[in-house]
């Protein structure tokens, strides 16, 4: 390897060897382009993820007249989230908790099975860094040419190329920011509003923030995000065991490394020709020959680079491979490697994913489309009526999540001969027949009067019974207050 082409040192690797501080300033790393299986998989995953991110807001889903027809929509003013046939109300935020739990467990499962496959292929930071690097390569050339350009004095050509790189990065970042906002309103209308300057100020601020982070993190921070900022990198190794697939260098086969001889004789030496191709192609500048490191995101590009070198010298592929440490050891000891996907750790993760996913699916399948919130009025807690009875006031909300207007009948249980007085609602009519418009909340004020001696001191349980269409009943028990006995 040419002396000038030594890979930019990423200090964490040296820190792992204990001879430099954990962080030190380092220049830009320009990874070398590689070709091979992992590179193709990364291109394919990137294309799918970017297509999903940018095109999903334009998917439509018919929810009937008057309802939004965007398949995935977070409607902040209406406080609703739509996901195809599912409509989530603010009261159902536990679905979000369930989704976050599922996402965390899936990440654990992925790590136990295939190491940092999330980091190397699926993470937002990886996808955008990869995309930005390919733009940079297009204008500045591959690694060697780019390093050469870095050393050259500033010329008009060089300035033009740097401006072009940043301009394309900005366009990509802006597209990402715009796509983000399209999830919060009708995508077609929002696009028109953004283009004509008629969108809300908050929309432009959101675009600026998302685009700014995309530009800075993907274009300039790059591998520093994975190495220094990402918390997942800190604890991911705790989720691995000897059967997890990780990117590893087979030292027993590669060492002692040495530059290739003129005769291409590999007798009495290792297969590593110390060409540095693995380090040069690594997006984080990691030298995987030092073993598994925090800075290795498991992208597999060093495998492609090394396989190309092995092919050139007619050596078996897989000096660097995506395999488990138990298989690496088996190969070293001449035993047959055996992958173990099913083991206690993965079974526990699968069981937890199934339990949480199943609970959420059941909850959704048997979800009631009518919910009730009752709030007992506190000032005053109760009123003593002139004829000796006691009256309590309540705020009564009916959440009608159905796509039709609905009528309900309200009654109470728990206090004999209690009298109900309902005020408010959409119609303003005082009646125990309550109405709630489609996909909305109807709020009523309700007075419940108990005849003398019907309630039990300071606290009596009172149950509101709401009879809806198709015989659906919602019962809500609350407090009926009175003077202590
Ligand atoms: S690419 Fe392979 S042969 Fe070249 S330095 Fe890396 S491990 Fe050794
Ligand atoms: S060492 Fe290999 S797998 Fe790890 S980040 Fe670098 S190129 Fe990717």
C-alpha cells in the first residue's frame, strides 16, 4: 500500500489498543468503493428504504366520506394517527408503547442472530452516509483520486466539485425533510403548499431541522455518529454470544501477514497480504484484523474487499467473513461449523415479541369503537338539595371512534331511584338519549341526584351505563360524594 494511502486513523481503534485517548480530532475518511455481495445487498436495502420513506405518504386508504384517505398519517390538529385500517386516538397511546417495545425486542433479536446488521444495513445514519458518500465519489473520485484532490491546492475545478457535492447533499437532505412533513398532513396538498410558500411556518421549520440534521450527520459527521454518538454501539456487544454472526478476521489463517511475494508463494505464511483493502473500504476506517470493535458497524464491505484480494491470488474466500465465533473456532480446529439460530436467548426474544405482538393484535381485533371518560366535579363536591337529597355533577365524554353518527342511552346503577339530568352535547337537548358524531368526542354535563338516604356517606360507588347501537354497553364506575356519616 502506498504510504500516502494509509487509511485515516479512526482513534477509537487505537484507543481499543490502549495507546491513545478515546477521542481525538481526525480528518475525513474517504472509503474506497468495493464490489461484491454485501455491496449489492446494501444498494438494494438502501433503494427499498428510501423508496418506502419517500413514497409511503402518497399511499391512499379509503376510510369513507369525510375521513382522511392517506394510508399513514399523523393528524396532530385532530389528535389522530392513521395506519391503514387502524385509527389511533390519544387515549390509545399504549399502542405506541407496545410498538416501541416491539422495535426494541426486534433489535435485540436481530443482534443476537446477526450482530450489528441493523447498523450496517438498515440504520438511517448508515443509509444516508452511504448515499452521501456515493455522491461524493461521483464528483471527487474514488479514494485515491479524492486523497490526491485533498492534497492539491484550491482550484476553480476543486471548488466547483466541493460546491456540487454540497449542493446535491442539500437537495437529498431537503427531500428527506419534506418527506418527513408529508406524514403530518395530506401529502399532495402539503407538497403544493410547500412549493407555493403557503405551508405553515412549523412545516418549514420541521423541514429545516430534519434536512439540517440529515446534511450534517450524513455528510459531515458520518462514522463519528456510529463511533461516538450512538448509544446502541455501546451495549450491542452485550447482546451477542458465540453463535451471533459478526464480521471477523480469521487470524489463524491470515497470520503471519506479509506483502505478497513475486512468486505468489503462500507456504509458511498467512493469507493476509497486508494490502489494507479491508481498511480502505471500511466506512468507519476500522481495521477488523484487530478483532471485533465498537467502531465496526457490521456492513460487510471489508468482506467484499478481501474476497476480491483472495480471488486475485487464487486463495479461498472468507479470510474476513460474516460468521459466528464458534464457527470460526470450529474451522480453526478443523471441525465442521454448525450455525445455531435456535437457542435460549433467541427463543426468549421470539417469545416476548410474540407475546407483545399477539396482545396488541388481540386488543386491536376486539377494540371497542366507543369509549367513555367521566370526571367528577370537585367544586363543589356535592350539593345538598332543599328536600334532603344530594346532587353530584360530572363531565361525561363519549368518544365515538366509528365512521357513523351514533345515539346512546344513558342510565345509572348503584343508587336506588337516582335521577339523571343531562346538559350539553352536540344537540344541546337535555335528555338521557345522547348523541355523538362520527369520529368525534361529545361532551355532556351530567347531574345525578340521590333521594334522601339513598347514598352511603362520603363515598358511594355509582356506575354510568351507556347502551350503544348493536347492544354494546359501556359501564363506568365513579364516585358519588355526600356528607360523611
Ligand atoms: S483485505 Fe484481506 S488481505 Fe488485504 S489486508 Fe485486509 S485482510 Fe489482509
Ligand atoms: S470493519 Fe468491515 S464490517 Fe466493520 S464497519 Fe468496517 S467494513 Fe464494515
